[in-house]
C-alpha cells in the first residue's frame, strides 16, 4: 500500500494536470512519420514527403529525317553492321540503363548522349585501331525508347499511355487516346509538366486549335465543365 504522503503527491499531480488541461493547454501535434532502416540496421524517422520518382529524362525526336543527328538514349535499340564481318555485327543492340551497348567482342560501348553519327564514328575508330583495316560501319536505329504521359479525371479511359519518342502528338490527340472527355468533361484542361525538376501547370483549351505538344511525363487533367 502507498503511504499517505505518496497518495497526497499523486493527488496533487493529477490535480495539476487536470487544471492545465482545463485552461486549454495545447499539446504539440503529432506528425506522421515513416520508419526507415538504413544499411547498418539503425532505425530512424522522417516526416512524409512527396518526391518525384527517378526516371530517365526522355527527349522527343523532333526531326526524324535527319536521323544521324538524333541523340541516343537509354532504351533505344540499334543495329550495327560491319561490312563483311558477321561476328562484329549485331542485329539487335539495345542501349541499357548505363547508356551502353554490350557488344560480344568490343564489350561495353557507351553511346547514350552521342548522336548516331558520333556513335558510328566511335565504333569505326575502335575497330580501325585494334581489329580491322579501314572498316565499313553502319549504325541504324531500329527502335526508339518510349515515353509516358497520363490523362486523368473526366475522360473515358483515364490512365498512363506511352509512345515511341519519335512520335509527337498534341494535347487534343492525347485526350482522344483516352477515349475523349466524358459527358461532363470540359474543353479546358490543365497540363502539369516537369521542367528543370519543377512541376509547372499550363492551361489549354482543346476546343480551339493549339500546338501544345505532349512532353514526357506530362499529366493531362480534364476537369468538369463548370470550372
């Protein structure tokens, strides 16, 4: 059993807490946290935050006719033809996440960020230095990497769509891919676009001619007519 003095102290402590709450003492808010475990197993906490997902930055191919000036990217697929040498040639040469082609003889060929012409000249120089005398090399793009965009809210088929990066469409065509606006869908749409790491919002009226081209990772939002 507690002594009389202990009971008295407990009574006064409870009385003080009741008094503090009675006069409107505001307790500090509890922030939502997520538990994370680092590589060495220590538990640490951080407040929730929204971060843009890391994904490759796609560039649209503006001029497909001038193919030798196209800058190569991860996901593009090439064909390497070395005249008279099937061992050094490759029918399918995809560019991996590291920006390289993995060649069975030449090993890793870093081509992402180079134009098709620059990549062809690089392979020619490697072959001329160590393998062949005056090699004839032709590099061809057989498949372009794809980019994604989203069409959401008041459309018939909301979702994420993808196109090869040599295909360009405007906002109206993108909404048409999603089945067009619903019965209450507005002709005034918002386009959230990632530029230099920041989201920007454009307003587009699809009832009028427009030349706003869909860009990789665009979010196209069709609202209701009353807004």
